[in-house]
């Protein structure tokens, strides 16, 4: 068949499909139209019709292919399942990396904490004197407000600050893990050292009654989330260092699926932490005992969540829950 | 081979083709996106200035969202194109050339920071130049790539010449060459077309305008003109 005849025979169908893809107007059985189109493209190639025609059909196939193979990933129930079971299960599945990240964060913090508790000068190794002064004034029990100078509207400002700053740190810790884990290790150790120095120094100067009630509440979410983001980053790095029997690219692809399951959760945890830090931790009207008790309860809650949530459901239960409601 | 064509075979046995986009257009597209983002942030900053500290808080949240999720929104909701990519005719797709999904888009944009390290997207540019499909680190992990969105071509008309049957025994290769000359009559300059037609003088026995018209007539016939 000559190309002209071929074009004339199918022109109307191609135009109809083009129209439908652009505007969604008219009735069209997409799978049937798509299969027919694929066949026509194959025929056109086989018969060595001109490039113009093949390009046009190729474009049309591509557009239809996009429509046919669209991935729909967001289902409402998936999110519910993720919160109730998926997230803690993902964390437990990567528990080796979680412990490693915890060690990388807590050990430097302990060393720095004990160090700057016993040595007045050590904190200046990681902070400028101005910053130290600022921290001291923030938690001075003589102040009427906690954290920073606060009006009611500045709670909102600090909320914005915590969102941008803390979630940014978590995301960067995760992403930097891609560089063979080095970046994640760096951020974990760096934050551990910084935090340890502040804890040690503030305890040393004796502002315990203001500092600990302030940090305990949101710390349950914030510190664990940073560690988890680091663990997810380490998982990425590990897949490149030791891909096992796979190609590195494939190992990385699979590892990042696992890691992302954790990262979604750390995002949620840090939003919660930002809320707590801005609107709860900074409140001066609550008694110290209340804040400590609630803070301790939150820590327990977080640990219980990761240790227990989603244990009952196995892979099949997951499916049931997804399609059930 | 130095070729940016990216091929995928679909389950229907069709080879899909796309052209992978290199570092330069992608960097330019990124610069455009940075410009738009700063524009929005500046506008928001001015609008929220009178709300004082509360406004500052809202601004910080917005800047966080723009920093991390601006590309995600556009890539998933606007057919793989951020405004910058749209300006340069690029789009992000999964490596099987299907539209990018939420998970892949989130991953490639979170890992943007790894591409940024140690400074000024050095890791990303190095990765792109070493990779066959110009994938940066985030693209490799997420299984995505940036391709050119093919522009709509208008169908070209054929030259207005009465079709003429070709001589016997015209080989397939020669037929294709003649057809392609006929099809490109609008793209090549007239002088160049006559020059090309002159090359066949020993075969056609015609020269200049006559040779070109003869070849066009044959091409028309081969394409099925009557």
C-alpha cells in the first residue's frame, strides 16, 4: 500500500485520538485505539514510510501510552495504613541502620555533653561566644518567657522557622546519605556534637528548670525524626557501598524505595515537633511538672509506636486493610 | 555512539523514542525556576510584611514549601514540566517513558541536595555528564530522566507536481532518498535542492530545474500521488 493510501485510510482515527487526548471530547475506547495505533506504527515502520509519518505516529503513541500507563499511587487507605502500620514497620525493617544512626547521633552528643558539662571552655570549640550568650539568655530562669522573646504572634513565626529549618535539616541528612553515606554521617555527628554541647553547657550553668521542660516535649519527635532521616540516608549509602548481587543502580533503586517509606514519616514527625515546639514547649503558663510528665509520655508514645504499631498485620493484613474500608 | 536517543520497548512491542536533555538546557531551566521562585517569595514578602511576625512565620512556611515541593507539584500535576522546563521544552518522565509519579518526583527532588553537594550542583553536573541519559544522582535513584517534549510539527504539503512513475528497478534505498527529498521541499533552499538533483544527472539525464521537478514527480508517485 502506498503511504498516501495508508494515511487516508487512518487519518480520521488519528485525528479523533489526537482530539480526545487533548480535550477529552468525544467517545473513544482508548485501549482499542491505542492497540490499533501501535499496530499501524509497526506497519508504517516495516514498510519504510517516511520519517514524518513515523514521527507523527510515534508522538501519538507516546501520548496515548502516557494515558494508558498512568500510575495512580495515591489512595486514601494507603495513607491510613501507612500511619497505622507502614511507617513503624519500615523503621523496624531497617533497624540496623536506625541503631547505627542513633549511635552516630547519641555518642558524639554524650561525649560533648559530658565534656562541656565538666569543662567550661569546650562549648566554644563549636560555637561563637555570641551564640553561647544567646543560648544562655534564652533559658535563663530569670526571664519571663521561654525559648525566645515571645509575643503571641511570634509563636507562628517560630513555627515557620522550625518547619523550614528542622525539616530542611532532616531532608538534607537523608539526601546527603546518597554520597556513600558520608553526608548522612556528617550531619548526624555534627548535630549530635552541637546538641551535646548545648545540653552540657546549659546544665553546667544550672538552667535545668527551664531548659529540660522546654526541650523534652518536642524532642521526642524532633530528635527521633533526625535520627530516622539519617538512617534512611545511610540505607541509600549502604546500597552503593555493598550492592550485594545486584548492579549498583538497581540496588540504589530498591534501597530508595525502602528509605522513602521512612522519609515520609519523618516529615510528619517534624511537623508535629514544630507544632509542639512553637505552641506547647514555649508556653510559660504550664507547670514544669506538667511539661515534664507530658514530655515523658510523648517519648514513651513514640517508642511504643515504633516498637509495637503494625505488628499484628502481616503482608496479607495490609492488603485486606487497604481494600477493606 | 554519541547519540541522545532513548529507546523503550512497550508491552505492545513498540519502540518509544525520546531525546534525553543535556546539562545545559536543564541548568537554564533550573535558573528560570529559581527566578520564578524568588519572584513569588519577594511578592509574598511584600504582601506579608504588614502582618509582622505572624507574616514572617507564614512566609517561612511558604519558602520551605517552595524550596522542596515546587518542582514536585509541577512535575506531577503539569505533565512533568515546571515552568522553567516548559520554557525550554523539557519534561520529566519515568525511565519507561510513563508520566512521573508522586513517589519518584518526591525522591528525585529530595535528593536534589545530594546533587548540590559539595557546592553549586557539582555532583549533579558530573553525574549528568558521565551518564548516558544525562541523569543526575536523584534521577538515577528515582528512575527518572529529563527528555525533550517533541514539538508539534505541522504536516508539510507535497510539491505541486504531477506524479510520474519511476523507472524500473529503482532500489528501496533510492526510493527513500527521492521521497525524503520530495518531503523536505519546504525545508531546503531551492538552490541546494537543485544541486542535489544535479548529482543524479548521469541517471536522469536532466539538469537543474528539470531534474528537480522530475525527482519531485517521482517522489509524489512513490508516496501514492495520482
